[in-house]
C-alpha cells in the first residue's frame, strides 16, 4: 500500500480558519443587511404614516382634502414618494383619490412583521413576485389604512414598488465592495499567518525526520521568530548539544580505552624488563652459590670474593625492587600522594649536608642557589628522592666534576629550576628516550655501574605527580641540564 497523500499542514490550518472567517462575515453581513433594510423601510413607512396623520389633521381642521391631496402630490413630485396612492373614504364612500383608487376592504399589512424579499432589494423581481396588491399588475410595497376618531373618514395609503423605492432600501454597492475587500484582506492575513506557522512545522518535521533516520541535521534552520520558532530553536540547540556531548563521551571513552591499553602495554613491557633485569643478578648469585657449594675445599680468599659479588648483586636486586615499587606507587597511586608545603631551600641544604656521609655525588662537587623562602607544593620524601636520583644519575653517568641545582625563573603559579652537570652529555638521538623505563645510553657501562634504568623515569613521574613538568637537553658548555617546574605553595 502506498502512503496516503496528506494535505499540506499550512492548508489544513488555513482552510478551517478561512471557512470560519467566511461564515462569521456571512452571519454578520446577513444580520446587518436585515437590520439596515428594516431600518430604511421603517423610515419610509414612518413618512407614509405621517401622510395619513396629516390628512386626518386636515379633516379635523376642516381643510379641503382635495386641495390638500393636490398639495401632497405636488410636494412629493420627483421624489421617491412620487406615485404614492391615497384614497379617502367618507361614510364608506370614495370621496377623493390620488392615483388609482385603493379598495377599502383591503387588509392592512403590519410592516414590522413583513419580510422584504432579497430579490426586491437587489432588483431581481420575478414574474409572479408580489408583496401586496390587488392583482399581478398592481404591486404594492406598503399599504396602510387609518380611520378618524369619529369613524366617518378612512384614509387608505399605498406605495407602489418602483426603482426609487428600490434605490432607497437598497444597500450601496460601495458597502459590498468594502465588505468583499475586508474579507479578502482577512483571508490574506490568515494565509500568511498560517504560512509562518506551517513553515515552522515543516522545518521542525524535516529536522525530526533527519534526526530519526540518522541523516545530517543542519544547524541553520531559519525558524520563524515566534514562540513556536523559539521552541524549535531550543530543541535544535538541545539536539546538537546532546550530539556534542555524546561525541565528547565517545572521545573520552576512546581515550580511556587507549590509556588502559597503553597502561597494559607498558605494564607488560615493564614486567618483561623487570624479569630480564632480575634474571641477571639472580643468575649471578645462583652461579656463585653453586660454585661455593660444589667446591668444599675452596680457599677462603676465593670464597670471600664470591660472597662479596653475591652481596653486590643482592644490593642491586634490592635497589631494582625499590625502584619498581616507587614507580608503581607514582603511576598507580599518584592521586593518593599527600602533598604539603616543602621548603625547597632547606631540603636541598640537607641533601648537601649529607653528601659527604653517603658519598652520593662521588667525586663531583655539588652546589645550589635556592632562595630561603622557596616553598613548593610537594611530598618531602619523594622530592628528596628525586633530587638524590638526579645527583646519583649524574655521578654515575656524566663523567663530570661539578653538578648543582638553582632557581632560574618563576611565574604566578610555578618555580622553574635547573639541575645541571658539566659532564659529557649524550648524543642527541638519546635525548627523547632518557625518561623511558630501562633505557640505557651505554648498556654495558650502566650495568657495570649498577644503574637500574628506572632512575630518570622515577624523576619524571615524581615531578608530574606534583603537577609540574620536566625536560632535558645538552648544555652548550657541556653536560646535561634538566629544567623542571614545581607548583608554588598557596594557602588553602
């Protein structure tokens, strides 16, 4: 079955309104026509009634009625009352007559209850249309009969229907033109009003249809500037905002999934690297143990050397496990790290004071230039470990004689620091990878010096967990420089 064709919404809205307007105008016109026609007819009948009254007054004043009727004939000559018929009966005998005599036995018609046919008013007289008359040739528009107080004189008056009477009771054609123009103007206004509403509904239907079927929905629907248009614009805006929200949610979901997948990949990679890093010291320890157990007669010096190498690898293994624990804490529990106000000057001063005892910097000379009241938002232990990690990394890998940390700049939110050494630096191709887990510039030398490959990744994650950033580059004068930011402490 095909879809049944429906009338356009505008026409379904306009046609009932147009019908209601036409019916309303029709009722008003009919009522006003009746009222106007009756009013004009009453004016005519009042004038004729006055003629009867004046004739009876002339009779009471003993005025010659023939002369008076002649005067009336002269007075109305050329007017719409020209041709009025008046018959005066005295003692039931016709004494005077103006025009064709009127039979005395004709019944009087009550004008107020008499209907005036519309075709009379419009001049559409039919062949047998008669209002009042003695025969088809003698058509009357009005008839009255009055009798004097003494009952001796009876006056019969009749007004034939002629063109002048027609013009007198007819409604001016100008009125009909004005009425027709008013109807047309009203219909035109109704048409454009329904057109505005219909356009709004058509556009709204197009939007809904496209939205339901998944087609592209425009953003520039020109809805009319009315209440329905405002509602349509709100619906359209809500739809696009919802789509943007859904797109944002989908994007965040993709990012979250990617982050989960990346974390899983990194976790697998880290696990593999940890397994690889653990195998070496464990293998060495096992080898030495097997050698000691397999040779009960081993000399004391060799046994002691083997045990020292086993202890060295146990320490290396312990350091590796500690670094892995720190990395795990920084990556998976960064939001649970307690941050507080840390005086960075005092922290670095304490590190410098402890260097001779722990020999962390080796033979390198450490210096710092930090203001006294340099309060940062950080965790004291992690920040302490981070600076120590940088010192240890430079002491092991740089090959320089000096290292230090200083404040180089600040802004409204952050302090900007530099950690530097005057060592050999690294090749530029290694710079982007220095913060990667288990990345070593010189694998053999790093293993020999005891590096785990997690020192710089721990440094980076520590700074990030505080809300700062860190980068590294080769100094023009030699060595590496780490530029890192730490947020200023603000009272909450």
